[in-house]
């Protein structure tokens, strides 16, 4: 596919390091694309991921440092070569024999943030192990090869399709994981391309086609209908909704893992439980508008639907079906959180049909990204929370932004800053909302 390939099989540590060095020299100063594909034994130690050569003699944890090859060696080499883009694919998730809780951070591979201009892909989620498969290739690589052979193999679409194919084939026991900081599009058989944003007219046409297919399956209880949908629209407007339904109908069977911050990531996002409660105070930017206090409580969770006091209805992953405060309803539901793992780097976009309380309909579009984990202090206390930035616009010409801090494994934001703008530029709504108390029911 246009790559110069340096291939080593069943290599010693010296052979692996020599191949890495040779690749870096060939890439030096070309502003090209560096790619590592590794299939083999891999393990994590102290938040580093290692490839294990055939001559490694791992009798204790300290042997990993001397006998195995740190993935970081490849990442730093790519960076020093001045590559425009880097791709790292690891089909290398196996049990760590040294997971004693002191020198190792667990089984499988450790979650890493993708450096600028990097796409990082694992055969399964951090802290989990991958299947070897029964054919020439492992389960993950087998599906990756199929996707790469398609005429237009866009990188994010390739790996999303692989993820859902592997998840379906393994019945949720293996779910591939990616993190990306790419700013350009990459197509495997034609190289780097600038991301071309669709016009509103093009979006309207694409959304109408996708929404028509969604309407055919949205009441279905067959998980395969939603797998087929995400294979057809891997970067579609309704991907979040489809992922949420897949989670409800066929939960992933993955072990939890912890990131560097000590936050535990669950295989199934249990974001709401009956009895969860948060009290908030909303302060307006307008000087003469007094603060408002209100309480949100989870009344019921059933069939993927969450009912709150006051009448607001959510899905179990945090999408709004009906907002009692505004009287707006959304089809499909509008997301405020990623449908899968809440982790730094996760991005999403969605378009949905908004119906106002007076019956007017139009489209609304939303984009979001988890940008950081931060320690934040609000009246309810000090918490570790995910910082999430979102923007939205609708067909009436209104738009806005929000920054929120959401607790891990919860759907509640403990702080939200909102700035809403309107087509009538004389009107603007800005406010800050903070938690004064919070109570989460036991898992």
C-alpha cells in the first residue's frame, strides 16, 4: 500500500532494535508516515508496554526492562525522525506473569495517550487479553487485513469496523481499542489527505439517508441489526446511538482497568443507578438574574432508559431523550458523553432531529471531546473528573459551547459552563452550574 516495509519475524532483541533504527533512518527528515505493526507476545510494566523478543528470558519483573523492547523506543524514534503522522498497531495483549501490584500495573497492555499526530490501536482494551484465533492470523489482524483491502481504507473507518467485527465475533470478550490525535485524514492506499468538512447541504443529504436506515432498526431487539448499521456508517451521525444499543443488548465481557490517574474503567458503563442524586446551583452571567438551586435524582433505570425527577428521560449511556427543562425531545437521543469508555482523547459527533415543546422540528448537530482528567473543587468537594468540551448548532441558526467536568463511571457533571448563542445576535445565555452535594448509589 505504498509503505517501505522492514519485516522481522521471530526476532531477537538485537534484531528488533536494529530494524527500528533502520526504519528511523529511512524516515529521517521526509515528513512521512511511520507505522509499527507488531503481532506477538506483549506485556505492561510500570505503565510501559513491551514487545517480547524470542531470546527474552523473563524470570522476574526486572528481566522485562533488560530483555524486552519498550514501545516507547519506537514512538520516540518516529518523533525524532520528524514524521508527519505515526500509526502504531499492537496485536500483542497477553497475560503478564509479574502482575504483583508493585512493579506492574496489570495484565494486558497499559493505556497510553497518543502523542500529537499519532494513531494508536490495540487488539483489545487495556488490561485485557486478545484471542490468538484459529487461522493464519489472530482474530484482530484477520479483520484488519480485510478492511485494508477495501478501495478507500480511511484509517478511522478501518479501525472502527475492525472493532465491531471483533466484538461481534468474540461475543463481547474482545473489544479493540484506539486513541488518536490525528489532525489529518489518512487513507491507506493513497496517503495523507486534508479533512474536508461537508457543507450543511451535504450533511442534510447524508443525514437523511442514514436516519432512514436508523428508523428501520431503532425498535429492533436484534443486536446484529446494529452491528450491520455501524459497519455501514462507521463514522456516521448516529454511531453513538448504535453503540449504546449494542452495549444494552450485548454487554462487553471485559475486565476493568485502571489508568495512570488511578481511575477505574469499567467494561460496561454503569453511569446511572437508582438513588443517584446531585444538587446544583446555577449562576447566570446576567448581573440581575439570581442563582437557581435544583436537585436531580435517578428514579428508575430499566431497559436502557433512565428516568429522572421532573420528567427528564435519558439513555443509560447519558443521551437525552427528553429534556423536561426545555421541553425538547431528540430522535435519536442527543449524546453528552461518549458511548464507550470515558477516557482522555475520546471524540464523538452526532446529528439528530430536535422537536420543541410547540412541535417545531429541525436538525441539531453536536461534537464533543474528552480533553483531560483534572482535580476540580466545587461546593460539594474536590474530585477527579473528566473535562469534556462540546459544541453544538442547529438548523435555526443557533449555536453554543459547553465545558463540563464529569465523574468517572457516572453520568453526572459536577460543574458545567455553558454559552448559548442565537441567530438573533442580541440574545445570549451564559451560566455556570456547580454541585453543592452529590450522592451515588452503590454499584
